[in-house]
């Protein structure tokens, strides 16, 4: 199966005949091919988005929100099909793929539509009227780890704001994006409002970021690529929103009872291993009082070893493969580096498993130095680092002691105490005592985890410009 591009409301072939293979990470087998893409493909898509921009911007915000809601309904109708594609191209176990991959994608759209209903599109300010209007043509460059959710988090808000969009989906996991384009077409999104171009980042992605008719780039991915997008966008001074890497810390404070501690540790393991650890907000560092290090190791070992590794389509599987062979080798290399720098292997392996697919055993490292490579760099795999601390101030310093700041957690017997510590951590989303996900809350990064926010009204704000019209007072 070779996928086409979706441009100006129609499926069209790429100008290039070069193809990229899409592999099932659980088997290593080819499941599809996508065009390698070219700058000329980007030109066609941007031209379509630019033609559609004025008409879509002039559409009533309520009507735009209704269309976003209809798209959410359509994805919900296709949820099983979408789940199958995510399992096949990313390797996420089916149960997790259904709620975390597809379910969050649907939620993105519903939150954007709800936020648009109450959004202050116009408001008076003294002798002025403040108007929020769409930023224009948006280039959305998205990653493979959440191939639906990371697109819908952008297009839901962009559509509601009145922007037109060109999506460059990951060439590693493009199948979900194509089914999304089918859903967009089915619900009647006007031609040119949504466009999808496949290809490599260094061709299609770079052409999109540098294009003079693109008004904004919204990117999710690695820090290195994020920095490159800033460079490319600088030529036209376009707006850039970046959601980059993370190295989130779960801080387990000394006042936890044994029972509470026994809940916090496996919760942190789950928060680390979600989607195989291939999440920017994965809680990959667990900070524990030094006197409880042994207990933390025992609890983490038990929790990690409960993760059944294998076929992501099987009901009992809790941990699927890494998305590519290169990603698997990268993760295993980090584990070896961690051990060479003094960490202890509580459970896991430094070797690939004996069989098909790109699997990494659920791994726990302990006695990890806060300055160690595995405590500083984003691994993007099922590797938890346990770091002991002696004082609360030291724990906060360790939590803040990386270039990242996207998420985290604090656990305490006293919720007010946990909140006080959370306020000292420089990250965007902090769980307090296992607090649940809130789709309307802002998501994004402090420091080198990026800038800009996604989610609800906060995401909508990224895609609008603010205009002030001053009126002369009536005489």
C-alpha cells in the first residue's frame, strides 16, 4: 500500500516517486509505503491553505467549533480502525492505544470546540475593541509517538481559531494521519483548510518551516529539530510553538506513610512506562528519601516486572516494542551508559530480546547520580532512574536540575505540602498525589522543553493574533 497526499480537498500523488517504508515495530515487517515528499509538494499544500485562509477565517467561530465537534464524532465512529493502525505502526498495546492514543485525540477536538464557545473573540477595552483573529496558515510538524493525538492537539485549536493547516506527519507512523484526513474529508472541512504532506523532516519539514507563506509553525519533537525550526522560521519572523523533550521527576517526599509510598512507586513506574516510555512527559526520574531507597527498589522491581512484554495486539501485553530498531538500540545504549556511570540494574536488560521486533525489557536503574547521562538526557524508552535525596531542598534542586521542564509529580501525606513543593518545580504539568489528567489544562514546556501551550483555551490562544481598534469618543 502506497499512501497519497491530501491537498486542497483531494488525494494526489507526490511529485516524487521516491518512497519510505513503514514497518510494524513488533515484527519488523513492511506494512505500507509513503512518498518521500519534496518541496514542490509543500508548495502545492501551502498554496491551497493560503487560498482557503480568508474564507475560513471569515466563518463564524460557532460554525468552526461545530465542525471540530463533528470531526471528533467521526473519529469516535472510527475509533477501532484508528486503534488498529496505531498498534500496527507504533506498537502501543491495544488497550492503551484505544484510550491514550485515540481517546486523547478525540478529547483534543472536544476541548478545542468547548473552548471556542467561551473564547473572547472580541471585547471592549476603554475606547478600543480588542479582536482575536486567526494567525493564518499553520505548518504543523508532528512526531511518531502519538500520531493522532499530536495532530489533533494542533488542528483542533487551529481550526477553531480560523487557521488553515498543512500537516507534515511523521514518516515513521503516517497511517493514522491518512485516516484522519479521510475523516476530515468525510465531515466536510472545506478544501484547503486541512492538507497532509508526507516525507522526511530534512526535505518536507524544512521546506514547510522556511516557507514564506506559512505564518506559524507548531512543532512537537526533539530539541535538536526544534532548534533547527527556529533557525528556518527566523527568515520570515514567523510565530513558532514548540513542544520538545522532557526528563520529568516524581518527587516522593519523606512524610509519606509506608502505605502511601507503596502506591506512589508503582504509579511512577506506570507514568514512566506509558507508551513504552516514548512520551515527552514520562516520569523517568523517581526521587526518593535515601533511607527508603531499598524499599523503592523492591516496589519498583515488582511493578516493572508485572509489565508483560510482547505482541501489542494480545490482551495481556502491557509493554510493546520501541518504534524502530534505531530507537531500541538507542535505549539499550543508554542503559549500558547508566551502568558504566555507576548506576545499579534493579531489573531489565542491556540486550535486545531474542525474537522479532524492537523490544526493550522494562528497566529500573538505582543509585543514579543526578548528573548522570540517564538522569539528564531524554531516553524515550521504558527506563526508570531512581535517585536518592537527603533533604527536600535537594530534591527540588534535582527535579529542576535538567534543561527540561515539561511535567512532574509530587507525593506527600499532606496535599498542601505537596502543592508547596510543586510550586517550586519549573515544569508545566505537575501531578499532586496522582492527580488525574485534565484535557482543558495547558500542556507544554519550561526551559528547553519548548514554548507555547496546547489544550483547551490555552491551545486556542496560540493560533490567534490580537488586534486593537481605537475609536474616537463620540462628541
